[in-house]
């Protein structure tokens, strides 16, 4: 038995097809099939059911597969230790980010990482928070950007505080500003509506039905907390799978929603038919942190990565995004006077 045989087994579990698994491993199908058969002979047990229904793992095969993944992850860790000893700022770092943050943070953050750590190969993974936590635990991720609070099993560092904004369709009562249309609102010398004028309190959500994401998204839980405190409710009959779906539903006049600050600033284009309003202070927000395994191979690199990611908030100077230092973090949950995350 060798690591390559275990890699073939894992590839077969991922592709459920001998030909595709062989292609993924850059070997011929007969080679992969022969090595799997040799592994079964060595173990004295059938790992695969071969039939017209495709590739199925036996009960023994499933158990062996789970341990094979652990062994391969450990081997990767050994390789990473060796690379890190040679140059801590080189090698590969596997970073996970959850879906309601990744498309909006990464365009700002990745160029900064490349500039500060040019020899680091950054592999990015976008998954729901629960999946990221599982991958961190399993060793298939080195670090993850998560919303606070972070499981105490992980080391973590605060990055920034991100406020929520209200998104309402044009013509909706909450799209008006203090009872007036936006066209009648006072403007500053540049012709823009002052930020302090275009605000709404969380109390204004009372009695409203709010469009939310489907189960499994941390933003859903955060928005529900705001709704609960403000006296709002979830809109029945609809749950979106992405922020972009929510944005289009608002533009179509279906209802209102809450969007995180990074999702409504450039390079994200403005959405026609959607009016954005900041919440008056104290606004609801979520705290974002970088998490990693205690004692992990890349632990020494986390201070650098934290500083880089935190600097995004400094560079995007303005309301809605605030860099955090450790003493700034409050992991309670509440309305505008407390974090939601």
C-alpha cells in the first residue's frame, strides 16, 4: 500500500467513474483499476462494487476511504511543514470564505495578498460556513474567513466590522427618505445625498416582510436576528440561494431585504430599481474574523494574512466597514447596538 493507491481510491470516490478518476490522476484507466484491485487484494476485502449502476463503495470501502483521506491530509501537512521550514511565505495556503462575503471581499483582498506575499500560492474555496468549519477540522483548509463568533476550538483574529444596509424597491415606503422622494432630498455641494440624510432606523422594519436567504447561510441567521428584534418577519414562500437573487427580487418589486456593505459598493455595479439606505447609528452589523487550526503548519503566517485582510477596511475608507483589533470584538448578538454575526 502506498499514498498513490490511496489517491486513486479518493479520486474514485469523487468522480464515481474509473475513466474520469484516472484522468484526474493523470494515469490510464487500466492502471487505476489494476492498482485499486491490488489494494483490495492486499487488504483482503472488496472496497468497490463494480456493476452497471456505476461505482459504489462497500461498507468496508467507505471506512477505508475515510481513513485514506485522513492519511493523505497528514501527508500534505508533512510536505507543507517542509516547505514552510524553507520559506514561511511560500508554498500553498488553502483559504475558505463563505458565499455572502467571498465575491465581494476577494476582489479587494486577493491583489493585496499577491502584492505582500508574491511567492504564496493562494487556493480559494467558497462554501457555506458549516462546510468551511468541517474542512478546517479535517485539515483540507488552512484558514477560513468566518463571521463571529468563531468556534473556540480554532485560533482566530478579528478583521473588520461590516454593517448591513436596507435594500428596497423604488416606490416602496422605506425607499423614501424621511417621507420625501429621493429627488427632493437635500444634497451636498457635489450633488450627492448626504449619508446621514439617507438613513433608516431598525424600528422602521417593524411589521415588514423581509426576503431572506435559504437555510445554511450564516447571513440568514444574522438577518433573522435583526428582524426578530425589529418586529419584522420573513417573507413567506421564497428563500433565495444567493445575494444576487435577493437583489433581483428586490429590483422586481417583490419586497425588501438586508445586504452587507461590501455587496453594494464597487466593483459591484448598482442595481436598477433598488434603493439602498444605511441604518442610522447604531446600525446592525456582523464581525468578520480569520480562523485557523491551533498549531497548524501555517500558524506563523496568520499574522501577515490578518493584517492584509484587515487593511481592506482601511483602504475602503468610509461608513459601513471598520477594521477591528482584538479588543474591539463583542460576540454578543443583538440589534443595532450589538453585533449580528
